[in-house]
C-alpha cells in the first residue's frame, strides 16, 4: 500500500468519523445520510414491486402498531417510516433500509409469537438503520474498492446495484446475501433492546425470541437469513442478559 493511498484513507477517516447513537461507537461514514436514505427508498420500492405483500388485515395492523411505537422510541421523526408485511411463510427474515423502510416476512411471525417478540425483531432491524450500519459498510466498500461516492449512489445505473443494496441491509431480498458483521449485530441487539423498552415492550422477551430463532435454525444446511453470521447463540444470549439492566431502565409497560 503506497503512502498516497494511506493519506487518502486517513483523510477520509478524519472527515467521515461519526458516533453511533446510544453506544457512542466511532464509525466511518463517507456517504451522506441524505444519499443513503435516497438509496434506501429507491431500493425499498423496487423490492416491494417484486414481492407479494400480505393482505392479512390483523397482521398488518399489528405490525403498524408495534412498528410505529418503535419508530417513535428512536426519536427519528424526520424519517418517513414504512412497515410492510411480505407474504412468504418460508422465509424467516426482516430488514430495515435507510430512512425507516421496514419489511417483515410472514414466516417470522410464528417465531416472534407475541407483540414483545415482534417488537424485538423490529427493534433490532430499526437499530441497524439508526446506527447507519449500511452506510458504514458502503463507506468501507468505497474506500477498499477505490470507488467514488457518485458511482455508488447512482445505484440504478450500476452493474453492482444488488451489491450496494445488500450492503444497505436488504441482501436476502435481492439475492445478494451480505450479513452484517458480528460487531454490527451485537450493536443492533443492544440498541434494539433499548428501543423496544422505550416503546413499552418488555426487553426480556428478546432472549426468548433469539432462543426460538436458534431452534428454528437447527438441523438445516444453513441458518435462517435473520441469523446469518450472527454471534453464537450462547454469546448472543449472554450479551442480551448483560444489557438487560440498561434496557430495563427505559421500560414502561404498554398501557
């Protein structure tokens, strides 16, 4: 690696260093949140055109009710929040694209079981977007591949469009599975606990959710998308238990 490239990386790091809400972790962002959100909206609309949406009135109403409570708990009223239920009972997955675009597959509902379980799912996915994990991964791709920001944000004209959408957090939906790192997953777990607690859902339910998700992945050639490249089951449960006291400080039951 030559000296000029090292200086470019250092300059980009210093210019794009930001802190993640709630955790305070420093992260690199060379793409603006505005562009990231625009990409998220365009990708979300394209995905929904290809997927079959559920017309289950009760299930949709439940998703909207829980989702909007979680959204309010994040404090991001500037996001145009959307919550869509995709009719696919074989897929145990959910995602949240930048700007608050959330999709949950019907296959995940039986594993979530109740409102608190679904709140744990939504809280985790929303946390990825609030923490701008997608933008962080795009920033890393831009620097490592030597790309320009303009090239990446012009997703509709790019031959690597699916790659960029996958990095934003919808990998399974576009057939380009790019799981979040263990660091991002753990951070989303911690933030998700706090968001669900602030929304009035018992954060202790998250432990049961992840236990059921782990059980759903047993005996299969690969785990559900929602579990791919996540911390080990034991590590995740231990971390959730360690973070529970912090989340419980925010918990006020839904009335």
